[in-house]
């Protein structure tokens, strides 16, 4: 087995370097997000916990008892914000969903309050527990929830599908979240320990990397994960996409696709476009 050096790891995982016009994608997301908040009914900055950045935005569906989509943003657990991702809401709203876009604390946090990836995963369980208890008040059906996420958010979505909810809250159903969509997700975090441009912010230890790697977890006994990546993404992101399908198997991961012509950022925009494969997969999950 060939041992790859730090430069190789950076070349595989630094998506902003791989997509030179990444800032154009971010500008498009910001413009779409401002428009979504201006044109859709929404409740912003609902508090789901007492920790840093433990807030979420809700875009209610047109009808009550609607299926719920919880969207988790990416940014390598160290950047971006829920407000950058309101742009996903209109397309999901058109599918009949009550949309929840969640925030979380970013690595590395502060000296007084450091933030690790396992900390963020725990925050997401708190956010989903809040959804279980309160989303009916906003017209959502707590028994019909799909968790979707991009990049780091895709990683967190897979973790939530495999979560033991009784360990979070004994009052919650064991297999509550049964549908997840991971867009360009990461499932084995151990290579990130060798990726220089991430080390200062993530401060990822080998123990935390294994703890927070869904590919090392037992296959969820219930629920399904759709995993997709852009066909133009790095060989490592395409490997991650295949990895979770291989380790959890086709019963749990019935969809594992590399979508042609899409990079790490354009793929999120594709989610919002009618007629695309990713948009159709999202609608399929919502209606499952």
C-alpha cells in the first residue's frame, strides 16, 4: 500500500483549491438565501440548546403535518453558516416539505470553549431532538423526517441515521431518523489527520477521527442513506462515496452515485434545480 504525503492529502481534500471559482458559487448561495428569507414564510434563529450557535431556521410547508427536511451545511466543520444555505428551502418547499436549516459551533472554537467534530455531532443530536419535540408546532410531521447535508453536513447526516436515539433521550424512538441524503459526504475521517490545511482548525486526533467516522460504525439496522458526489470531485471524495455503500451495504445505501459534470460546490446548487437527478432523489426520499 502506497503511503501518501501531506501534499497529496491537501490536493485531494482542499476543495476551494480544486474549484478556482468557488467564490462565485458562494455568492450565488448568498443571493438565493436572501431571496428565500424574503419570499418564504420563515422563523429564524430558533434556539435548540444553550451552547454556541445552537440555532435553526424553519421554513414551514404550505400544509400542516408535512414531511420534514433538516438540512446541515458544510464547510469542513470550521466555516459557513445556516444563513448561507437558506437557498435550499424554496426547492424543498415546492416538494411539500417543512424545511429546517441548522447551525452548529465551528472548529476550533475558543481557548475557553474548544469545539471538536464529536462536539458538533452531539450538537446535531440536540437539534434533531428539538425537531422531534417541537416541529409539529410549525406544521411538520416529526414521524417523517429526512436529514440532508453537504460535505461535513453529509457526514453528520449519515451519523444521525446511525444514531442510537435512546442514548440521547430515552423518550425518543430508537430508530427515529430513517431517511438521509449525504451530498459529497465524508465517512472515514482518518485521512484528515494527515491533511495540513485542516489541522490548525480541526485539531483532529486519531481517536476523534475514528469515533466520528460512520464507515467504522455498525450498519444501521433500519433506515436508508442516499449518497452522492460530483463526478468532477477528487478521487478521495469519490472513494468516500463508494466506501459507505461498501461498508453499510446496498440494503442501507440503495443509492450511491457520482453525478456527471458536477464539482464539490455546483452539486449543492443542483439539488435546487428541477429536472436534475439530485433534485429527483431528494423528492424521492421525501415521499418515501
